[in-house]
């Protein structure tokens, strides 16, 4: 994979009413206009006038300053319903070239920027409210100070109008989860094959005194070298359930009766080509334990689209060994919302790093919804002013992001980094985040992924990103509205 950075800006696509409490806690904020003679003229802007829900397009603003702009200004881009003040889409961004670098009385481009219309935004007409502003953070208030326009025809910073049209999605039917063996019928015993063991259909009473329908497996001593039970003919009789590629998890329960001496049950999953995945479960007697086996983990060893056997066994016991199996089920965790899912929590790095000496940075993230594609972490380190000593590094995620629990901190290592000996000392910016590789079939737009949801009906969402050529990877946006350009911290290089 080539290490190419996508020339885009991170857009905050959260409504103002949502993003403000996340960023400013219990503080207050207010919007005001700078009390000076206007020094900024809007020359023009380039943006589609009609955009479909879920679509991403590119645009640019062109300004002319009649005086130097020394403040740290960014572009505010808001959509509001005609005649209303409430912002329904906030996509503020920093221009590629900061306004303090703009030549006086010369036309400067603030852009290009990528604008994504959320699938949840209602169709209809919206006023575009845009311009330059400075964010002033004080102890008890955050002030959004807007630059007044020289343009006499622009009122209340409304520069144009945008029409959002409804997008129709394909609909199909499919299950959200499926039982391999439901254990609700004694006839299901026919699916199980035994080696040095016997299988009985019966229930047991768990630790909460609830009756559980299950199969009791009794492994007999000295009957076979690898005694146990397996589902072989099941996948020949039910070939449609041999494809696990559209599911995320194999879920099942194991139970050891109180007083059991052997506490290990082994699992083997095999594909049609004979490749195998094996693992061992350590159990506590008298307690039902649920196990979730990720198909991502399985796919590293076998072809999950062509399962041929599922086997449970233990080594030859000294006396008959009983365990119960219940609830073999394939789970699909559901449809992401299309909103940003990754929250940056914090960064841990050395206080100082020496040039020519390897170091690592540790990042902490959390997810608020499932992410299914294979992701890695990118880490870019460089000096702000001259881009000296630049490092571009990528590293895999362990465990895979598909296996991350929701709303829990996950630690990710950058891998080894090193500032070259001939780089200058100083403060270096760290940009980091999660990304997935994307294929660009043609110029214009790149399809990032298709999300499949099962809830009585299947919805297919194609997520796209604007492209002027081949894109090597797509970065996950953050839910943190205060993080711009994936800048998550700084390090000191001595």
C-alpha cells in the first residue's frame, strides 16, 4: 500500500445542539460579529446546488482580504432552514492555506473541502450560511467571532441555497441472526456424530435455577484417541448454513456439572479444504458460560464461507466426562448509522524523544457503534512550519476493530517510530487515527463499503468519498468535534 494522504479536511457533521455539550462541557458559547470595518469580501464559491442524502461532494470558497488577517481564522459552513436560525448541519474547517498567509487584495481559495450530507438529513431547501470566524476560548464562555463582509448584498452571512434530495436505498429480506442448532427438538441429535462419546437431548438447571435446553455430551475413557462430538453431516444437509462470511460471531454456551474434574473443552472448526481453527475453553463447574467466536478470527485460518465441520472434544478422560452444549447461533451485530463511530480518548507518549532513537506512542480509542471493515492505525509526526523530520507509519490493530467492545477504551500501539538524526529539534505534531484500504474503480467517487442490516428487511448503503484519482486509504472521522485534521497531540524532540 502506498502511503498517500488524502487531501481532505475533517468535517464536523454533528448538529450544533449535539456538538456543543461534547466540546465545552457545562460552559456556554455565543456567536458574534467582529466590531471592525469589514476587511473581507466573498468573491464566489463552488458547490453543487442539489445533493442527495448520503452523498459526498467537493467545493471551494474564494475570498479577498483588503487588510492582513492575523487571527487564526477558519471557515464556518452551516446549513439552516430558510427563515430559521438553528443550524442543522455544521461543517466548519480550516482552509488548506491559513488566512494569515493570504496576500492583501488577492483572491485566495479556502478549500477544496469535502461535504458529506448525512443520510438522516431531511430532504428540502436549506440556506448556506458561511464565512470566516475566530474561536476565542475564555474561562466561562467560548466566542465564535465572525468576520463581517464587504459584500452589501449578503445578509446574516447567507451566501446561497442548497437543495437536499431523498436517496432511495435497495431493500431485500434477510435474517439478523440464525440458529445452527436451536436445541428445541430431540430430532436434532441426528446432526451430531460421536467418537468415543454419546449424546443425549436433555435440559439442565443453571446457576440461576432456569431450565436450559441442551445436548449432554458424555466422553468415555479409553474409547478413542480424540473423543468428542462433531457436526459433519449437518453442513452437508444444510449447505446454506455453511457460509458464515455474512455473520460476525458464532455464539454458544457450555456448561460443566458441579464437581467436574476436567475443566477444558476444545473446539475445532474446519473448512472444505481441510484448513482448521482450534481453541480451548477453560470452564468453571456449575456455571453456564457463553462464548462469542469472531468470524474475523476464524477467517485468519480458514475459509468462513465454506464451513464443513464443528467439533467439540477433550483429551482422553480418566472417567466419564459430561458437558452440555446449548444455543449454537450465528450473530450479525447490525447496521452502523453512517455517523462517525470512533472517539479519540487520549495519547500517551514520552515527554521528550531523542533524534535517531526509536520510540512508541500509545493511543486510546472507543467505538459507539460496530465497525466491520479491516482497519489499521496511521501515525504521522512532523514539525508544523517546515514539515521537517516527517514520519509516516502504519500498524495493524490487535484485536481487530470488528472485535472491539462498544463504549470501552481500547489501547493501540503506533509501532516503532524514529525522528531522523538530521531533523531539527522542537515541537512536533502527532496526527493519528484509524483507516481502511479502499479500492477506486474509477475517477470521481470511491465506494468505501456496503453495510448490510438485518431487521426484517435488508438495507444496503454505499458510502462514497470524493476522489480526483486513486485513493489508497480512507480515514475514519472522529466523533470528537474539537479534533481537526486528526491532530491528537504533540511531542518534544530534543
